[in-house]
C-alpha cells in the first residue's frame, strides 16, 4: 500500500480531470487530485497533503506532455490557485469543462440524458 506523506514523489499517468481544474489519478484505491496536470500525461507528482478521502498533489515534472499543454500566460501560475486551467489550450479547456458539467448533472443531479 502506498503512503502519502507530504513531499513524497510518485510517477503516474493522469486519468481524468476534477471539477476545479486539477487532474486526477487513483493510487491504491485513493483519488489523487494533481494541480498542473492534463489527462493522459505521464508525470512525477509531489504529495502536498493527504486528506481522509483523497490526496492533494502537484506536478513537479512532466515526462510525457499532452498535445493540449501550453505555456500559461499568468506569471503566478503554480503559485496561486486562481488560474488552474491556463496550462491547457482553450478549446480543450472548454471540452474538459463540458465533460465536468455533464458528470455533475448525471452524478449529483440524477439527469441521465445530458
């Protein structure tokens, strides 16, 4: 079983996207939300904090970048959480956000036909 102490680094392939702009991967049955990633990328992440039901982490190295990755315009990207989508090309951002809304409508709203 993986331990998630602060500062621990793991190699992962990101699987999905969270509703707040963080990439996601499951490690040993626990969801890991990764700031600065894009689904499909192989990255090295660093654990920020382990919570009861999930782990918060950040990308420290991108080993295999997504074709949708761009250079963020904001000079504070990575230091604050106000522009967490800026590393993703705008058209792909729109698609990921559409999928997040559809997922919420199905999962939370119980609307099956979206």
